[in-house]
C-alpha cells in the first residue's frame, strides 16, 4: 500500500508470500486450533524474516494483508 492506497503490487507480493509459505501458515493455524487463517498468516509473518518484498508498516497494511490471506486460503481450500 502506498499512503493508504491499495495497490496491486502489494496484493501480488502478499499473494506470493502466502503461496510460498502456505504449508507453514496452515500448520500454524492447525496447531493453535482456534486461530483463523488470517491471524495465523500474520503470526507466521511476524515470526519470520524471509519477507523482504513486503512490509507491514501500519494497521492498514496489516488489515489488507489479512484480507488477502483470507481470500487466498478461501480459494486455496476449495481446490
């Protein structure tokens, strides 16, 4: 996001991160049992340092990241 404006660049980078780490994110969600997938994705993001392309600098970024994660895993689980 740039100055609070949603960009496709941010979404694409978030999708790439989620796709690259989906197995670990799903394991994080499964291990905690009651954590939704978006919170698990954020928790995993915060616990790692392998995300140089995407930075969550403010609450709007975090909210957009969680939104993209929900959409990604919703589509992912249907296939």
